[in-house]
């Protein structure tokens, strides 16, 4: 009558990793502040095509279709926290987390900080910023969110997973359960 007895089985430690979503990796972006001047275009960290320029520490886009700045820093299937400051904005800024894997296509507000959570996929491991966007961005940061795959519509805020309800997508962690274990 109301008594629960454990018979031959105990629960182990918590198998979920980073369950409070407090852990993020180190910044993967090289020169995300664009303070190295012409090295933005001359070095191998950033790949840009004209007319994207480094204008006094600001990555400047002129609204020309197909123009991007990119870095080869992602790993397919991993989730990332991407943040950047928008100083001036007109038109939609498109971001790809791997070629052909569009993760952002919005018109950001001038003088704002944008934070998005993305899962890398697509044809390569580059993160791309640009396209029809006219404006300036700086302080670009990309940090891995370890242990979690965040589907479309998922983000992390204040150490909690938040679902927007805009897509049919999963929040998942693999490798924590074994089907033959009891």
C-alpha cells in the first residue's frame, strides 16, 4: 500500500551531457573583429569576393547578389552559437552553415546584436555571410554547442532550450542510450 521497492536495479548517473546548456566551446572565428585591415582579404582565414570589403574594422557588404565572406571552421552535424553585431542594415542578410544549408535569411536591425543557433550541414564546412545584404557587421563569433543537435526553431537562452514552434524539428543528443541496456 504505497510502498515502492527497487528490485535488483538502480539508476546510474545522469547520462545527458551539458543538460543545462551552459557550456559552449571557444570562438572558432579568426579575426571576427576585422581589425587586421587588409589581412581580411589577404590571409586564408576569411575568403571574400568583391565587393565585400573591410572598412576600418567593419565587414561591409554592398547588396550585390552572390557576394559572401566565409570561413572554413564548421564540422557537419554539429551545432553552433553564432553572434555578430549589425551596425548598418538594408535588405536581407543570408547565412549558410555549409554550402546549400541556409540557416538565416532576415533583415537585421541596425545597431543590434544577432544571436542564432545553427546546425552545420551542406556541401562543405564553411560559414557564409552575405548575398543581397547592404550593411556592415563586426564582432563575428561562432562557438560550438557541445553534445546537442539543435533542429530548426531551437535556440538556447539563459541555459534553457527554447522552441519557437515554427518548424517540425528535434532537439537531440546522441550516444547516451544503449538499446540493449536495462
